C-alpha cells in the first residue's frame, strides 16, 4: 500500500517536474505573457486521482464582461446538455448573467455567476449523505448516486448557484437526473482531459466572442496566468465576509 | 442491494444453460462492437462480467466522480459505446426499449436499474449522435427563445431597470 | 391517591371505523401526491430553485418540533416530579413518537430521490458517521437524533409500563428529556447554521425552537386528549384541563418573548431592518399577514387571553386555544421557512441585482394541492398511529376525573 503510494507520488512529482520545465520553456519563448493559454498546464494521467497540488479556479473581469452577451451561459448549457423547460424559476441554471446597478452611482455592470467552488463550501458541510463533495483539486460537485434530493445544499449556498432538477431528464450529455441537485462542475471533464486541462466552455465562449473576460487556471501554480493576474490586479470574492475562500474571483467589480 | 444481487445471480445462473437454445424465451443480447482483447473478449472474462459487472461499474463511478480517475476499462460510458452501438439502420435503442443492451437482461430478470435516470443511455460521437445533438440544440434554442429575449433585453438596457 | 387503571380503547364503534377511514384517505391522498411528485418531478409543486423548501417542510418542521414538545407532559411528571401529570405520561410518550414519524414521513416523501436513502453506499454512510463529517452536517446529527428519539422514548415507555422495570423509568425519563432538548436544538440549528441567509443564521433559533416545541407539543397533546375522552365517554375533570390550559398559556408567552427578542434584534441591524425584516413584517405580501394575523394574533395573543381568562369553560377553552396555537405554529413556520427564502440574499451590497433567476427580487411562491396534501398526510399519519396505539397499548387512564388525579380534591 505504502509502496504504491510512494510510487504514484513519485510519478506525480515526475509530472510536476516535466510540467515546470515545460512551462518555463514556454514562458521563455513567449513575448507577451497574455498569449499563453491556460490549457498548457500539465495533463493528469487518467489513472491518477485529482491532486490537492492543484486548485482550479476562475477569474472574471467585470469591466470586460459585455452587457448584451450571454455566450458563456449558452456555451455552458450546450456543453453540459443543460436543457430547459421554458420556466426560469424551475429550470437548471448552471451559470447566469447578473446585472448589477450601483445604488449610489447608477453604474451598471454585468457578470457571470456560477458555483464559486469554495475552499470551505457550505453545501458540502450541510449535506447529510456526503453527496455534495469537493474534489482534491477544489472542484465542488454533486455525487448524484448519493444525492437524496433534500435541497439543504441549496439552502446553504450563498450564491444561489445550485439547481434542483424538477423534471425527468433524457438525452443527457453528462449525468444529470430528476430529483437531484446540480451545479457548475467547472467542466471537470475538461480538467481531466488526458491531453491536459482545457478551458471550461464558458471561458472558451467568452474568448471566442472576443471579450476575454474570463480566465481559467490553477490558483496554486505561481506561473499560471490566473495567479499572475490575481497577483498583479487583485480580485474580490463575492460574500468574502463568509470566509469561504472561493475559487472564483472577480476583478473591477465596483 | 445484496438481495438484488442474489436474485440476479439466481436468475442468470438458472437460465444460463438454456441460452444454447436460440428459440428459447431468453433475451437476445446485442453484439458488442468489438472485443476488448482476444482472450477475455469483454473488459473482464465474460462469466465474471455476467456476475459482477455492477461491482466494477460501482467501483469505477466513485473513482471517477470523487477522485477524477477516468480509466476506460470499467467505465459505464465505454459499456454503452461498445454494447449499444447504432445498428445498420443507425437506430440506437434507448434504455426504455427492450432491445437496449442493459434492458434485455434487466427486464428479463426484473432487476430495476436507475443508471439511466442520470446517465446517457446512448453512445456519444456516433453518427446518430449528430441528430441528437441538433435535437438537443433545438430544445435548447427553444428554451432560449423563451428565455433569452428577456435576459438580453434586461442585459442590453444600460439604464436603471424597472425595479 | 387511587391507583390509576390504564386500558385500551375498545375500537369497535362505527365512529371509530369512520375516523380511521378518513385518516387512511388523508394519508392515501398524501402518498399519491408524493408519488406524482416523484414520477413527474417537483415542477408540479410550487417549489422552485429559489423556494427550495415549501409547504411540505412547513408541516414537517412544525411536526418535528411539536414531537419533542409532546413529550413534555411525561417529563414534567417524572423529571420535575409533578405527579398530577403522571397519568398522562404514557400518552405523551406515544404521541411524541407518532408526531415525529408523521413529520419525518413528510420530509422523506418530499425528497427528490428518497430511494437513494437506502442506496447510499455503506462506505459513504460510514464516512458520514465519522465525527469529522457529521459534526459539520446538522442533518447528519438529526439523522441520529430523530431515529434515536424514537428508540429512547420507546425504552422509556417500556420501563414505565412494565412494573418490574419501573425503577429505571426515572433515569430513562431524564435521558429522554435531555435527548429531546438536543433534538429540538438540532432542528433549530438546521436554520441557525445557514450562514448565508439573513433570515436564519442566528443561534437564538435553537432555544427558540425548544420553546416553540413546548407550546406546539402541548397544543397537539390537548387536541388529541380532549376529543378522545369525549368520544370514548371517559371522565375528564377540570383540574387536569385547567392545569394544561395554564401551562399552554405560559409556553405561548415564552414563545412570544423569543419572537419579540429575535425581531427586535433584527430590526436593530440596519441591513436586516430595512431589508428582510421590513419585508417579513410590513411587506405587502402573505408573510406579513401570516406573521401578524396567524402567528401573533391567532397563535399568541388570543390563546394567551383564553388561557388566562378564568370564566371560560375549561375544555372548550383549552381546545380552542390549542387549535389556535397549531394555526399560529404553522403560520410561524410559513413565515420562517418560506418568507425567509423569498427575500433575496444580499450578495452584492449597495447594488440592485437583476438576473434570469430574479436574484435581486422577491421569489414568487404559490403552493399546489400536491404539497398541501402531502403536508396534511403528516398530520393524518400522526393521528392514525396514535389512535392505533391507544387501541393496542394500555396508555389511556380509565378516568381523569378530579377525584382520581388530585389527592387533595374534595368533591
């Protein structure tokens, strides 16, 4: 057992070394740092579990988010097969655009809002069956095999980020079923891609639209674009007062 | 769980000898698309799979969902891709059809499974899938037609909203 | 003092069968509703992604809170040595269990995936049972507290009914009393620990629920006791009824005290005072009516007046006051549970918020018949079980006439 662990740890270290070598090389080659895509991060071998050496997160620039654009929402729901039944109150919304108007200055901003992938997720704390869970790499998910559909996590979530499936579902792309709770998975199937983590659908769509308001990356990797941007320009957490240490951060939210 | 397993094993073992007779009432299993390897045919020896496929799938599901281990050998998705491949007419059975690979046996043995309440019962990336995707897209578009104008309008108006 | 004889109900009259038939119909309607919710999905209810807990939870939480309170009569008799309540103890114990079962049934039938309760893999169950896990999930505690309550009260009942174990019943009663306090605390903390929501997130909710439970439980107890004695023609003297009436008055007053403290505290905070507090109490909505008319007027002031106004006929007064407390309790749960969710969470202070999910606005909620039927089934199950228990167990004293319950009474 212990030998096996050592072996796999050795393996992981190997990957990390390779990865570091690769990123340094690339960083040396590129002229403008913004040009590197986050997808350059190292690939996790399919037989290895997600590791707490990574923490995946998003950074969203409220100033770059275009008020008329809904492409992140459409892309997310297309990617994950989230279909609606024409009722916004009961339809699943993995990600939604929120329009904020400052009461003082009347300044209007829009931002996408989704599961904030907290380090200390209240939804995980309250779940009686441990269906609501956080992966080692910080992705908060619902294990629908264990979800009894009590919705206590929805009561606990400060962001209203979770949806209960009110209707029977068919033609799923990724698992989702009636009577269970679901939310943004940070496109975890893309994170686990054997060829290396890819941008979530929302980020991809935002880039494709030319807004480039969202960055995806490893918050624990000092060389990742997201970490560098956070370090340089700062970023806020929504409901920072709760001390949840969210994995999704916002810039220029004022 | 255990009870279900016992019933299933009893049912399968009781009827296995009959399977030689093609004209029996036994379900006819759709052929797999290809062999996993030449020795075991399926991802484990066939008789092991008959008895214990649910254990492999169960184990894999926790590994995949909770740890992110995405090996293909025991993945439900791979089962579906290989065993529920579209026929020559490009038709693919859904879990509710008795021709569906899983349903053939499970209907026969009256063992109810709820895998497909959440999981896709059809393979992805086959030719048929194209149709489904556009269908899903239409459905999505349909939803979008209902919802988006409101949002778009909401989001487009830079002025103070009605509230 | 005379020995009290406990006997079963006869249970053969047409009235009895009619009652059971009605109760079975109510329970059946609730189960059919639950099956429909399960088959077609929860979209047939009024619950949404904003109002995630609806009418079923109003009934379920009310019943679960009341359950622990119904045990109070037994606790007062044995833990606090008020022997006049002793004859009522067995009924009190049985009723507390049946109310809890009724409440839990509603909660479970409302789940999106109740069958997963049986399917949750053992590994995960064990993982949850580890202290590191279930100390974080209040629901996790409550799984243990609720099932344990039934077990603990069962033993308490066994000890107090079987003569040779009678010597243990005092210890059992103390244990059960502590357990019921923990249970109601746990129920209050389901809401108290919701840090994200302004309507909840207050430690006072735990003691508040304990005090509510005293009132709710005694109200249901009275509503079961008096009709049973009237319909079975057993004697029920004014001594016991008047005692219960005053006790109910005290519990209602204590509940009112907590309501006032919580609401004043919330008004003191500028954010809550102008926001959710004004919405719940003075908004143009059903929650403010439920608060003032249901909770305060019907649920508190009128029962208080009835309980302490001496000139009323004892039985009628207790029945009316108890029924009002139940109405008030359901209103209170409605305001707390649904009103508390309807008001938007303050994610972006100083900003108005608009979105497709109506993030910045008041969430709409109109319950459907399925939810109401499911909730009522909880009450149906409670009454059905307690009547059934009265038929098979000797838990009802043959007479509660004044001369039988009060040794100092002179007729």
